[in-house]
């Protein structure tokens, strides 16, 4: 059995609740027979949601001698087929398809490949593959080991106020590293995990919240923007103990609002920073610093350390949760090489108290009239000027102008354009405003710049 599952099985208090049938299962009593019991390591693709059936199936695959790739069931059929042609997984679990060409259904929604012409010896260390892009069907995965997963889960469980009496909804997809970390961190602590398939902005989620007395929930920035609009801050949810945010930078104004809400109603709000390449989390900001340092990512988690490259200002992380390399084809599964450090691609600063601040992406720049401009900083300026608007900053095709894509009906944004040009000290003619019906987001709630362009 895997070391992570062994850790979970030791917590005899762990329960899984299926809100669809209103049934509570003791984890130790679940029928977790391995899907595959062979000695040779094989590959499985799981297109799964957060339902009880999916979660139970995930544990069964995870218990097998398999490399498990977690994927969104909502990927369009073409993307799924392209991935399967490239990787030829030995097993596929897919809630959405009735059959798969070249596979036979061995049990409900579980398919096994009929013929394999080649045998590949996969690296023993690789246990999990997570996609770097949850919606576009990118063949690029992050290779993770059991050590990656367990070390990060233990670090998270140590700084969050997780207790074995907690009732925790899986309100983020477990094929997303943030959602998976919620599952793992709470599972190793023991408690009740609810197979929640509704999002925090749906009425049914809050009905389940009151029914089962959820003590926490997790969200990406766009979710907190929505919660501030739908009246969350006006009500005290008595069972709520703490809530967390990651998956991108949240507007400091919103951080202060939710920090004030937490203080008013005796809750705790944790702002965290991480990447899939670090198995989820690399740092967190203690709730007591939210008011004084709302734009900080805090300090590194236990077992991890940060450094800032003196030449590029890039934030570099080191810890046992750093991944074992990327995978874009079957050949990349032959080895697992864990780098000592992770180059995050984010530029950062550190204050005199040792707290870190993300100031932009290394590649997110425009060069306007010879002036190098950080596009992430442009977005932050826009959010401060117009906090209620969804705005994305990009460069145009020849990198000569800044484009502000604004999710809004036809309006006159000349005053915003002028304010941004004053802040950047560039002429307004070098700033283009484009009104869009919707700013596309990735699966983890970040702006999808590729789709937007």
C-alpha cells in the first residue's frame, strides 16, 4: 500500500460523506480493492469529479501499482482522445463516455486497454501526474512522488487549524493541486470529508453548509470576488472555523475585507501561495498579519525555504515537495529527477520582517516606447482604481502597446485609461482598451491570457 494511504488508514476517525445519498462511510470500511494488482507499474487516466464514486475510485487506483493522472471530466472529447493517443494509458476512468476505442469496460466507467504493443518500465518514484493546464488538454504534466504529496500534506496540516472533528467540503476539483491538497491534508488528520460537487456560488452548497456544519471552505481569487458581491460578508456562518485562499493574487482590498469579517466573527482567514510544481503550497500568511501585510504571500511552509535571485529577482523555493520534472510524452515517465530548487517564474521582494511579496511574472512584460512595463503591476493598478471590474492586461502583437481587456458592457473608460497612463508615465495612446463579454479563466480561476488573445 502507498505511504500516503497508510498514513490515512491510521486515522480511524476519517469518514467520507456522500451528500447525494446522505450516507456517511467510515474510511476504514470502504471497499478499496486495487483496480490493478500486478507487479509492473502501469499508467491510468482518471477523468473524475468530486462525487463519492469518483473519490472511491481514485483511492482504488491510488492503492494500485499505477501512475495516476488526474484530469477534468469536462475536457472536450478531442482533447481526451489526443492525450490518450499520445500516452496510451493502461486504464481509463471516465464518467462522461459510454465506450473508448481500443479499450474494454472491465467495470462501470473503468476501461482497460485491449492491446499493448510496447512495454515501458516507468520510474518507481512517480505516483501522480497533474496537468499544467486543466482546460486545454495540454499534454504537459507535473511528475509527483508520494514523498512530494505526503510532505506537503503534513506541512499544510501543521499550519492550518485542522482537527479530527472537522467537517470539510471538497469544494475545489481534486484534479487541481489546491483541491487535492485539501483532500490529503484533511485525510491524514482524520475528520469528515464531504464529496461536494457544488461550487461555493451555488445555492445547494450553502444548503449543505448549514445541513452538515462545514467548518471551512477554499477559494481562488475570482471566488472571493463573487462572495463579496453576493452578501457573504454580511452573515455569520457559525460552524465556519477558517477559510483559505490560493490560486493567484487576491486584491489587497478584498483581503482586508475578509480579514475584518474573520476578526468580527471569530474565524481565521489564510492566504497562501503555491504552484502545482510544489505539490500545492509553498507559503502562507498568518491571519494576524492580514491587516498590516495584505499584499504579502507570507513565509515559507515548514520544511521549505525561499531565496530571491539577486540578478532577476525571481523567487526560488526549496523543499521536499518540489516535483520530479515535467512530462510531455511516455518517454518522460522513465525517470524522476527531483531538482533541489523550484524556479517559480515569479519576481518577488522581501521586507525587513522576512515576509515575501510577489511583484509580477518574469515573462509578463511589455516594452512600450523602450520602457519595460510589468503587466501584473498594471493589473494591480487597475484593480486599485476600479476594484469592481474584471480587467486583464496584455501586450499587443508587436509589443508596442498595452491592452486592457475589460469585462463590461459598452462604457466610456477614458478616465481609467488616463489614470493608468499617469501611473505608468506613458502617453494614453500607448494604452488600448478592449471591452469583452467575458474574460476567460483557467480551471484554477486564473486569467487565461492565451484564450483571451
